[in-house]
C-alpha cells in the first residue's frame, strides 16, 4: 500500500484547529503508515495544540489584515510574500499527496502555493458565512466541504459537498451517560441544570449576564455549571456554591452535555455543530465581535429551523430573564427545540470529509 502524506493547515482559534486534528485522526485510522505535517501561524494557539495532539507543525509569519490602518497592515505584504515562499519550500520538501485547509490565515498562502504547484487541495468551511481566506481559495480548490446549505453565493456549486463539521465522537448518544454525569458533577436530580458555555477563553458579556442574573436563576430551583473561561476565572470563582459550579475549562464535555437540561452558548461553528448532535434546548448569545458577524449567521441557521433561541448581546438586559423563564416553564417547548436541533446534526462529518480526501488521491 502506498504511504500517503498530507499537509493540514488551520488555526487562530480552536474552531479551525480541532477540525484539522479530527480529519488527521480519521485519515490515520484508515492509513496506518500515513505521514502528516501541520502548518500554522507561528504565534497562534495551533503551535501548542497540534503538538499536544501528537502531530508535527511548522509556523508561517502571517497575520490577518486589521480593519483599521495599523503597522501590522503595513507589514502584511511582506508577511504574505514570506509565507508564500516558506509554503513553497515546505511543500517541495514534504511532497504531500493532498493539502487540506480548515480556515485561518496560515491556510491561505499554503493552499495558494499547493494550487500553483498542482497538488490537490480540499477546504473545509465551518461557518454559514465563509471567511475571506476560504472564499479566495475556493476558486482553485478541488473540493469544498461545507457545514451549512445555501453557500452557492460564495463557492462554486459543483465543488461543494455538505458534510457538516467534525465533532468529538464521544458526544454521540450522550443520553446513556446522564446518570454517570449527574454523579460526576454532584448534581441534584430534582433540579434543572443550566450549562453556560463561554468558550475556552471565556465570553465577557455572557459572564456579566450570569453574574447579574445569578440570584434570579437560582430562585427558580436551577443549578448552574458556569464555564467562565480561563481569562475570567479569578473574577468569578467567588460565586462557587452548593448550586453554582464555576469552572475555567471543562475536560469531560460529553458528561457536561449529558447532565445539562438547558444550555446557554456562543455560536462558533464547532459549538453549533456539537450542540446539534447533543440535542438539548439552547439559547444562543452570538458574539458580535467576530469577522462578518458570522456567529449570528450560524445561530440564525438553526433558529430559522426552530432548533434554538437567540438573544442578541445588545438585548440581553431586556430579553434574557423573559426568554429563560418562559423556556424553563415550558417542557413542551424544550422538547420541540431538542427534536428540531437534533434533526440538523451531521454526525458522520469527519468520515465524509476523509472520503472526499481519498477521492482526490486515488
């Protein structure tokens, strides 16, 4: 059997890194002798996360364009030329059979150079509103794996395959873990559990909201698992009590999802894909501070199909307590949201993306 070699590039956020690692793991299970090389931005989190997952990585001197006039923007052409040259060198040395991009700045120069050198490329777009890097790369890419329908206005229709986003396989069929999860988190079985997810770094506005509403939520006989993020843990750990668990980070995501009755979450692409598989009632509070406001668009794709609720950050003070209390008191609405969001799940995404990569190299 031929020994395949793949370069994967994606980074800047966990939402780009995790899918790339999941794809590599799936390819590894199919081709035991496979060789991988990851390429990232040299000062971003992928430089730690990828080696932790057991893969080699090289860094490019690249960063995105800022929206205002900055020194960083003045440096952009130089960084781009440097990254294209380094990408060419990496590709020539490693000789990959295919190059896979999952978004983020580093995937731009790398896939651009792979296209110029005639190497098959596949891009995986996690969001319902693609980033500029993937929009530019789509013209030359051989295949584009997407997580949402109706992206024809951004990508060539004939290249698109609806696969969904790679998610942790341990999130499938979590209902069987509920009893163990309740015991693990030492929760009361006679209380509803609210899970608050702000992402690994945390979400300042979500944390401020929970702090403000804490007494009100507890007064409704609700216990809370509040993942406030590592940036904010020192500020909020004082709220730890019998019915409130404040944590910086959650290791056992399958357990915390299994234990939850209602979830409050940001709407990053990976989170949305996970929540579809988990199938619990969700209130999305999208971050308005991301490129192209894509979190709002991700959430709306679910809300438009009656699979979740959405509150804008600007409306939290007036809307949150009304929306939360109405949902808490309406078991029928909870059931309907759960069933509808679950219908949007695409649990075979990683396998399907690997299938598309295999088609490119055989």
